[in-house]
């Protein structure tokens, strides 16, 4: 049996579907009930990894675990969570971390993920760490303005980043959970080409079949908008990366193709697949 935490999100949901399609017994874990029905045979369990009583019983009967700890903070105890999985008999852990753990080790906001990486590496069981770049699905932040005014407003219009399709993260996670040969590996997951915010807006325009106007923002304007949805420190970290990315953060990683035997999906494919959200 495979436990998938964060099972209703942009990565967890397609991962659950892929594992179920492969015939695996899956327990999908999230804090809230899923909005859409899960695949037939998948069991849902409401749990919070920040609650010791939840994590202690969560992994019973599991052979493998996908750990996605979105919104991690001081309330989580990484070594306690990982120890609970090992004590329950889990033999394989796949952790979704972040590329920034490697490129910006001084980042305070990614401290908990660094602790999870260390706990997983020290666990004594097979482990694989996934370090995705920025998500293509961050474009959902533009959905309202695109639907109502056919505009996309963003800072750093010409700074290109190789954003990754969450479906590719899910596919790599499925491979690491189901196949041998990934133990002890850390994979950096990006898209196949770096794209600018202006180019993303053009891809969304093609996806919805209508002109979309790109509106450049200042850093201050972008921050004022984003703090409506995200914590201030997370926004400041995001803008620091978007505005002055390190060379490694702009580099296209070969790891998606190396694991899956196919090229990573481009942003344009993500936009076409989710066009209804912007229509």
C-alpha cells in the first residue's frame, strides 16, 4: 500500500490517479475531503502531519510513502513524521522538496524542507528527493484577471524560468515509488525550456483563443497583489527568485526526461490542458 500526503493538490491528485491506474492500493491523505471523487478503490484519510496522533497512525500498513508537506512551518516536526513512517514498516519514501533548498540554502522559508530532506536521508530506508522548480500552475493566480479582463499582470516580464508542469512531478514521483533504481537520488525537476511571464501570457492567449494583454508590474505592485494569497515571507522569497534568479535556477534540468524517457511538458501544454480555468 502507498500513502500519498497532500493528495488533493496539483501534484498529489495526478499522482493518486497514476498509482491507482497502475493497480496499486492507495491511501490519499489531506487535511480536507477532496472536492472531486477519488479513483475507485482509493481510500481517503483526513489527517494533519502537524498532529503527532495523526502521523503516528497514518502509515500503518504502508510499504511506500509520498511526502508532500505544503505550507510547512514550525508546527511540523520532520524527524517525528519520518520516524513514524519508518516505525510503521515503510520501506520507501519519496519527498517533494524544492529546488531552492539546493540553490538558496540560506532561505529561511525553506528551512523546514531542509530538515525533511535530512530526516529522509537519515531514515535508514530507501529514499528519493524531488526538487521541482517553480510550478506552471502558479499561473492560476492570473485566472480571475484573465477571465474578466483578458489581462495578465506580472513583474520581471523578460526574466525566463523553466517552470515545471505538476503532472511531470507526479509522473516522476510515481516512477520513484513503483520502480527500483531511484534510491538515494535527488532529482531537480524543471520544464523543457525557460519561459518569461510575457511568453506565458502569450501561451495562455493561444489556449483560450483570444487576445490577452500583458501588463508589466513593479516589484511593489506584484507584492501588494500576492500577499492577498500568500504569506509575506513566501512572497518576498518568490519575488527574489523571479527578479534575480541564479544561473542554476534558469537551467533546464535533464532529470524529468532521464527518469521518464520523454521530454518534460512545456508551459504551453499545461496552458492548453487547463484552458477552461481561464475561459
